[in-house]
C-alpha cells in the first residue's frame, strides 16, 4: 500500500454516507483532506471527528463560479474524489422536472465543473489523481431511474474519456461503480435492494481501488456481473428482464 502521509486530497460530496466513510479511512491513513459538500454543519462535525489535518470548504457544485472559488480555496491538491450526487426514484411516467434536472446538473455536470477546475493545475504540475464514483445503474437503462441512471452513465463515460486522454501525463484516473449503498438517498427506495452494502464496506472497496493500479472497479463483484454482462445482452433480452 502506498504512503498517503502528507498527500492532500479534495473530497467533494463528503458530508455523509459513502463520502464520510471514505474520509474516515483516508484520514486514518495520513492524508490531509479538503472536505466539500453543501451542508457546512455536517462537514464541520465530520472534520472534528477525523484524526488528521482537515480543511472545510462548502460548495454548491451546481454553480461553476462556486466550484471555481472552492477549488481556489482548496489550493494545490494531489487528488480529487468525486462523490457528490442527488437521487430520487423516478419513472418516466411520473417525471418531476426539477428533480430530474437536479440529478443531471449535480451528478454529471457537477463532476465536469469540478474536474475542469482542478485538472489544469494537475497537468501543469505533471501529477495528480482523479477518482470518480459512478454506479452500477449507469451500465444500461433501468426502469424507475429517469435522470439518475443517465447522469451516472455520463459520469462513467467522463471518467473513461479522461483515462484515455491523460495516459502518460502523470495524472491517474480511476472509476468506482458501487451498487446499492445504505444511505439517506437509498432509504427512499420502496423495492428490495440486492447486495445492499454499508457505507464503510463500499468505502473499503474504493480505498482498495485507490491503492491498486486498475482503472475501474465495479462492486459488489457478484452483483456487478449482472450489469456488466447486461451490456452484451440483446435489447429484447435486457428489457424483458428489466423493462416494466
């Protein structure tokens, strides 16, 4: 495992759930953290509970000026973990336009804004590390996921494009695709969630990826086989399985 002591990392979406769990792991490993999300009180509470050096920088990733100001306040960083996201269950037969737009604007476009704010500095220094959190829901279209699945698919392809472009630049890119994680957001679901993970277990998966050389990890492994394998199914078979 690499030596994380002294590395400075910006975690965007760190106030609760998976982001909070990963912050705890990274802080114990010796990383210096910049914690961002919209809720300043939750960030301050997390910062007080962590053993390492922490800076709190609240940000609304739906605003490019706010993201750019937060990136300037964070300063030079060794790595970025993109975890921010919002979610509401939503079928196409019952669209909530405001929430649908929020999922697209925060989950995907927020990632574009944040990466765009930090990547030039990494390239200028010739080193950096981008870790983007996607979702198993982004592999193929799913029922009840209007807005969310598409936003995660865009985020995952963003990571793939970055990985293709940045090879040989000194900037590493990694993509983590979790399944169901027990959080305030997934508590909205009224259906069974197979292989539901606790945030701490999902954070360990991402941490292991960050310490490995692989580009991508989709987990839980057994559950991920359904989604990764589904990319090779003909449309009629996929939608017979998952269409309403």
